[in-house]
């Protein structure tokens, strides 16, 4: 036998007998599920695993709350004339649905407000309500599921369940529907503006979150990116934000060359460099690195001067390494042909950034070498490997005379161990040795100096 307790806080009322009347006033007593004294129907709940439970109920409640019970208790039901058929209604369900059926029966006897006890429980009750034709209960379940947040596992369960119940329940999935492209573009524009702005330090985490989500929006994984990269409004907005970011960075660099450094401006430098490093990832996805790279190449001398004039304290080393990080992305794009630079500019970036990187690499580990909490930039070997590959690639694209000059300087340097240009040296030697023979067959080109 099953009884009900806490969920019966507010029960439906029925008139009392004439003996309980006092004067002209009529008192009412609450109806409770499981009350054999007032019950006129047994609901027999059975499962495929043999569970068989009886619930003492009331026909007026069942008929009012459920179309299924209203039909079963109707005189039009085919078996209504069979002895006791209207006094016992059997309901079959799977074992996993049993508790939800019990909860639904108990809710027949509860008036608002009541507690749904979570998303999963409500989802189970909704399925029972749909099966038993409990329209108001189903409506209440929908209202609850629409109003509360879902955890990831609950969201997946809702996605597995709701589509099979029918189109009348699809409104529950409103928060999961694809968004109109115009709305997505609006979100992107607002986010890219905020992600490339300079908000107060207290909003740093919020800005970082915006950057992460923008990168996710444009990532092509199992799903296509939310926005198409060829959207002209989107590209225009990105260009505008990049220009504003580089203008602020350029203004700060120029101020470093004219006045002494202070801690606040060093922190501003670190923040702007982090933003530039991040925007490189966005621009790479959108194939829009050209403008940033041309700026970086033209500003290389000033960037190096402004950073190197500061003492190698801990904060400035972080900024210096952020510069190296951005430089690696610029050199990679130039070295592997993603952005085309003329020979003079390729030579320029090698002459500026090769010595800077050589001077910076030994500084890593000198400041608090045993500190396990050093920034990830200090210990990320991939940055140095990418830089080395980029230098080799760019050097090998230069005229042989320029290559000879760079390689000679590299071999004379005290930092010859990094970057290792051995591959470029070997290719230069091979090309130089066979140059006259190779080009002579082309008709006089072997005489070129």
C-alpha cells in the first residue's frame, strides 16, 4: 500500500456529512490519497518487473485531473458494466517510470503552490501527464521547465525526451533553437568591441571570457562556426577594432620612447600585448592577418627599443616575452606565405627580431628560476620552436647575398645556439656551390653576382 504525507500540504475539500453540520454552517474535510474511508476507486499501478501497488483514490479527483481516468471511469467505457471494473483502474508502466506515476497521482491532490523537485523529476512527471491526459499538470511542467536553468546532463535528457512527446511541447526547447544570423552578428560585434577595449582591471576576467567565447564562435570543430567568415559587416567591424587596438598600442610605445617607464604603463603594455596576441588567433581564422602584420613590421624598431630600454625586472620580462609571442605569430605568417611581404621587409624583420629573440631567450629562467608559478609563456617551448622554424623559412626566401650576411652574423653571435639556423646554412651552402652551374644552363644567368 502507498500513502501520501508531505506533498498533501493543501488538499481538495469535500462536504462533510449532515451529522457534522453545526447550525447553518457546513464544514469540509480534506480528501487524501490513500484514505480508505472516503476512497471510491483503487488505482492499481503495475510494472513490467512485477511491482503491483494499490492506491486508494477518489473518482471525482481522477476525472477532474486526467482524461485517461475520466474515460476509464465513464459509463461509455466498454467494460464499465463488469463487476468492480469502475472501482479498480489498472495502469501499466515501466519500472523506471513508477515513481513518476506515483508523484503524478499525489499531485492530483495538491493545489498550488507545490514543489517539482528538480528538472529530471519534472521531466518524468511531464511524460506521465502526457500519457494520462493531465493537461493542466502538463502545462505546469512546461512552465517549470521553461523557467529554470538546466545542467548539461539535464539539457541532454530534455533533448532526448521532448521531441518524442509532440510539437505541443517544443516551446520547452526555445532556448536551444538556432539564433537568427542578425542576432548572432549583433552579439559578435558587441563582444569583439568589448574584447579589444581597455576596461578597468576589475573587468579583466569578463573581458577574458568574451575573448574565449569569440574564439569558440569562430572555431570549426564538429560543428561549423556560428558566423560565416565572409560576412562583410563582420570583417569591417573586426578591421575597425584591430585598428583601434593597434593605435592604442602604438601610442603607448611612442610614449615609452619619450618618457621614463612606470609600473602602470608596463601593465598597460602587457594587457595590450595579450590582446594583440589573442586577436592574431581571430585574424588567422578569418584570414585577415595582413593589416596587423604590416603594422608590426613597420613598428618593429620602435617596439624593440621601447621594450629593451627597461630593466629586466619580473614584470618587464613578462611584457618582453609577450612581445616575443606576438612576433612569433607575425613571423610564422610571413615565413609560410600566409601574408606576402616584399624581400626588403622580410630582410628587415629578420635583422630586427633575430637579435632581439637571441637576447631574450637567455633571460628566461634567470628571474625566479625555481618558481613553479611562472607564467606559461616562460616555459612554453612551442613558441621558441615556431620562431626558429619561421626564421629558417624567412631566411631561405631572401636573396642569397642577404642570406650570407645574416648567416655570417649568426655564426659570430654568442647566441649561436638559438635560433638554430643550421638548416638554412646547409641549404645556402648547397645553393651557392651549384649556383653557377645550375644557372649557366639557363643562358648567361650564371654570371649574376
